[in-house]
C-alpha cells in the first residue's frame, strides 16, 4: 500500500442535547477526522477525543500533536500490505491510543476497499445485524428519566443504560424497576465511587441489573476484583481495559465478569479483536461501547460488534440519537427489531458528506508523501 496523502481535521458537530456523565458534560463531537489516500482509494478514520482529559488522558490537542509530529511520519516510512491483516508500526508508542486508532481505522477502510471486502468480513464477523441499546446521561429528575426510557423503548432499543453517581443511583434505578420490571437495564458510574461505597453499591443487587460499568478508578483492576467478591451485580470494565494485556489481567484477577470494548480506546480494531478473542476463550461476554462518534467511527463499531462474542447490546445507537445531521450520507438507522445493519460495502461502508464535513471543520492539515 503506497500512501500518497494524509489529511487530518478537527471538527465540532453539536449534539441534539448535552450528554451528562458523573464527572463532565459533552456538548458535541470534537473528533479528529482522518483521510488517507493510497493506491487510488480513500480511507476514512475517526479519533473520538474530547476537548478535556475527562474520559481519558487524551484530548483533541494531544491527539492532533502526536499525529502530526510522530504517527504520520511513521506511516509515511512504513510499507503496508494490501492483502492481509496487519498490525501498524505503533507498538512502541506509549499511550496515545485514540490518536493511533483514527489512523488505524483509515488504513482498515483502505484495506477493505482495495480487497473488495467489508470490515466485518475482514474481522470475521458472523452477524448481518447487531443488537443495540441506548445510553442515557444523568437527568434533572426521575420523571424526565422515565420519559426518556419510555421513548427509547418505543423506538425499539433493546437495552437501557443510565449514568449514575452518588445521590443519583439507588432511587432512580428503583423507580425504573417499578415501571419497567423486565427490561434489560445496566448502569455506568464512570469511576464515581470507591471501595468505601461497597455496601451502598451492593444495594443495586436487588434490581437484577445486567451490570455496573466502571464503578471504581478509571485505571484500576485490583479494587474492582475486591468489589466483585462482595456484590452480585456483574462488574463491567471500560476505562481500565486499554489493551489485550489489561483484558487478560482483569479476567485472571476476576476483576470483572463482562468487558466493554471500545476500539478507539484500545488503539484500533486489531487490539479490539485480540481482546474479543481473549474474552471468548475465557467465556467472558463482551459488548461494544461508543464514544459518541460520527457515522465514520460508528461504522467501525458496528462492524466490530458483528463478531460472535459480542453477546450483549452495545452503545452504538442510531445517528439521530445524537446529531441533527451526521457527516455521512448513509447514517445508521434503528431497525424495528432494535438492531443496526452491519455495513456490507467494501471498507467501513460510510459515505462521507464532504461538503458538510467542510462546514463543520475547525482546522485541517494535509501531509504528502
């Protein structure tokens, strides 16, 4: 694969409504969009970073700098195969996984287009549709939360995830269970608790949740293993799983019973596939989380979720859940059965609306080989 040109651009695509977690608020998508031209084809990728280091240590600014100064020069000096799976030459780069993922995604898109295969086919996906759920940020009151859940269930979403934090956990979950006793329900803490909250978190056991996601430190494995011994609700790790090695360690330590795989968080599809395979061998179910991506990044998530061990609905909701208008001409739409179609066109399947992309671009830079 002969790379001719790489273009990166910072964008801002506002959300329909701000998305509130236990520790911060997101008003829109601040991704870096990557375009790579090689061998007469164009590959697209997305690094779904935020402006501030709240979810992880990376930001739009750090990802932009590492791409320009380190990653793109490495790619220009690397010979890439057109015909088989690959690991990009970033294994000796420490951290910066979301920055790496945007470039890696674009190469995967190129690989699919040059070989006339979809990303799902290349990965070994087994599904044409994937079950999806919806993630609900922290709301101003319980009535508003219940109204949102009713709307999403009516739309066909198969699973509800709600963000929690101290003072916004037991009561709203109890109210949900009173009204919707049998829905698939899980909660996400984004590291809002400590081991001192063990007895409190154990109160969630009565609600038969699918899981509690990342209740303790964002980089912790050990304390999660201690917490899991004392609560019945399955712990799912998200932020703590940044590599296949971390996944293996978490499973061996019994720090979790479920893993959330976000390909951008772990450095791309190659690492995400390895984590899937490790978990599958240990009979640990996985599901695909989202980073509030545009249709470009969402396409890679859906393709990944077509693999066999993705046994739980993912956070990959329809594009209209977040954006009035997406940067792709074929945004993801929810099917009546609560699924999204897995793209079957060569590459990631996203048809980028380059005119609209230009309108929401804040800064761009082009590099030629």
